[in-house]
């Protein structure tokens, strides 16, 4: 007999809080510390890295919004807005901190514009 492990919303929130968002924050900070990523004339690898970072920021914002929307209702359609899952507030707070940090003004302009859109 095979046992299947069903991963629920808590696992998604845990992975976002402890893997995805800290990694995204480290990456944005390393981009800030590396001045070559901020210049327009930077190499193709830096531009590719910036493009990948922008893509990850957009997907992260989409994941956070999807988690919040999906977790408002259970499988029977009952409203769960009063009973928040453990970690959802931390996920929202961490993602907002990353996007606000990107708006610092020291990052590349395209990353700052994207983070502003993600906040909205």
C-alpha cells in the first residue's frame, strides 16, 4: 500500500516564509552591493541577472496574492477570513518589506517600477 503525502496551505506558506522570501531579499541586497548591476552599460550577465530577479519578484507577488485569495475559503466555500493560518501575516509582511526595499531608489529603475507594481 502506498501512502501519499498531501501538502496543504501551511506548507506553501512555510516555504514562502523560510525559503523564497529570504532568498529574494538576499538577492536584492547583493544586487545593491554590486554596483556593476546598477549601471546601464553593465554586462549581459548582469542584465540577465536583473531580468531574472525582476521575473522572480513578479512571480513572488503573484504567489503571495494567490495564497491569500485561496486561503480565504475552504473546500466547502466557507469564509475563513477570521481564522488566519499561522504565518500568512509574516508572508505578507516579508514580501512587502522586500518590495519596499526595492523602492529604495538605489536599485535599477526597472526593478523599482516592478516592485511598485507588485505592491499595488
